[in-house]
């Protein structure tokens, strides 16, 4: 599995993406990513294509900056995190029909807070996995 850290060129914000309500980690926010079955030599290209399809993001994949391992009750996950830059406009919403339900630029500080959003009704919940990734990226 691969994910990306996409920082705004104008500020210290990170792009988070909201997963669909159903399925694994349903409704939670994460750094955009995808499962990849491609060989290591083709990972960056496959990740860029997947992110364009999943969220409408035109990106250039940079260096591997962290690896995070996580144990779900039914599966073990190894997540490779890549530094990434936009090659197109900064998105505000995913494409219609995309996997991700919403996109949000948030400050690094807000992303590490217990809950994002101006009030309890507008919280942006993060999974334990996403919190692990943010911590690993902070150390990278």
C-alpha cells in the first residue's frame, strides 16, 4: 500500500481525503493513497495514476519518506509514504464518481489535533493508522 504527503506550496497545509462511508475505515480522513500491486520499479507511476483516478489529483511522486506498519484485526499493512507535489491546480473537491468523498487542506497542527473542525458536528475524524503516518512523517 502506498500513500502520499501532499503539502501546499503556499502554506504548511496537508491534503486529507475522506474515505467512503462503507468499507474499511469508512468515513475517516487520511492522507491520499491506494493499494498497489505493481512492481517496485513502477510504483511511483502507478501511484500517480491511482491518485488521479481516486481523487482527481495530478501529482509528481517524489522520494519515499517513511514506512509505517499497522495491524488490523484481520490483516497486516505496510504503508510506504512518498513526498508529493501537485502538477495541476490545488483541488478543493474530488472528481464526481471518485473514490474519495471529500478533500480538505488542513494545517499540520490541526491534522495532529484530536479532532479537526470548528465544532463537534463538523469533526474530521482520523484513523489510528493516519495518526501513525502523521507521526512518522513528522520524524522524517
